């Protein structure tokens, strides 16, 4: 009898764990994307009402990076190249911003962010940990996902992938540094 109760309890715990994983993998990202979309639509509506003579267009270009697309640059100095001094309603100034190099336990991380029309239009990984086979494997899967999520969220507030915590920490810190430069 005790064995049956223990097995039932174990099955319940495993079931709850799986349900939690499904929620954070499938449901929560969709909720966050919907909220980000609503915020973007609200901001666009407010901007359209404020300046009726200006027509805004939304860039729907998708950026996807694979292991072969991610270049490993030798530059570690932070540089900023601004192509325009125009600041939009999002607060980001159009231009290209390179983050400081961020140290992770398995190597350095550095991103370059392009702001166009006040929106994050492109994120390029300049340096990422790739010295170990495991790091290379994790990053080749996690970085494209993190890039896509950051473009959708238009911020560094993205979901962490299980098993890619150090990549997440380095990516979000590097992205936030570049976005802070775009706010200045």
C-alpha cells in the first residue's frame, strides 16, 4: 500500500514538473509576445494621433542567426556609430551600437544592435563563447532564439532557455548595454 501511495505521489510530482515546463516553453512566451504586441500597437496609435502628418511604417523583417551566421570578431573595444541624431517616441536614437564585452564563465559575449525608426531592427553577435564543444552547441541553438525574442520584445526582457543560463546572462547584459547607449 505504501509503495502504491509513493508511486502515485511521484507520478503527480513528475506530471506537475512537465506541466510547468510546457507552460514556460509554449504558453508564457506567447503571452509575453502578445503583451509586447499590444504595447507596440498602443505606442503606434499614440504616435499616430500626436503627429497626423507623419506616417509610420513598421519593419517586419525577421532576423535569424545560425552557427554559421554568427561571426566571431576580434574587436573587444566598445564602439558606437550613430547614423542619425533623431530620437523617436520609443526613446531609442537611430544608429548602430556595440556593447561592452561581457564576461561569462565560458567566454566573452558582445553584441551589435541596430536601431531604425526607433525600433530594434537587427542584433548581431560579434563575440560569443565557442571555445568548448558544449558551449558551441548550446550557443548555436540559444542565440538565434534569444535574438528572435529580443526583436519581438524590443527589449532585453526575454525568456531564458533551460540549459542556456550563462548565455542568457551574457546576452541580456550585452543587449541592455547597447540599448542603454541608444537611449543616451
